[in-house]
């Protein structure tokens, strides 16, 4: 009977050790999705799984393949603590002579950039509609009658 009780105690101790870090409070920016920058352009998803899979179960990896997204990736972990561990250990990690920048994905920043792009497009439409904000050099030339030379 005491042997069964000892096994149960050992199991409880093992579970307590496994969940020890799980009870800590995480910063608000921590989430399961990591945004990775400064990747080699020719890195494959399999290589990404090899690197990031060492820190826990990876649900999905998306490697950028357009001109704007090349060199970046999103890594989604099953567990938030695995993502935190990977972010802490892989920031600055050297891959093909490039040092990775690993950040927590923040949707608000992505939406903010989209809002900025939309605002720029809207501003350009207004400029065209009301004939505003043309070429500054052309306006100077028209006003002065010549093109001013730059100051040294």
C-alpha cells in the first residue's frame, strides 16, 4: 500500500514541477503567434519547423514569399508558454549569418499600418481632385523662372 502511495506522490510532484511555470502571470503582449524578421530569403518551412519545433508543438508556420514579405514569417505555437520560450531564446539566433528578430505578433500594429496606407491613398486622391501638392521643384521653377541650385 505504501508503494502505491509513494508512486502517487511522485506523480503529483512530477505534475507540480511540469506546471510550475504555468501559474505565472504573462505580460499582455505575449501570445501564441510570433512574428519573425531578418530571415534568409531562401529558408524553407521545413527548416523553420526544425528551428522553432525545438521549443514546443508548432501549429503553423507561414513564410513570406512576396517582395514585401520576403525574409519574414509567422510561427503559431499550440501553447503560449512554448511561444514565450521560443521568443526569449531565438531572438538574436544566427541563421545563415543573419540574426533573427523574434517578436510577439500584435494585430493592432498591423491594422494601424493598414489605416496609414488607406489614409495616404485618400490624401493622394484629394490632392489629385483639387490639384494640390504637385511637384515642388516644378512649382519653384514656375515661381522663380529658373531652377535653384542646391546650397552647399
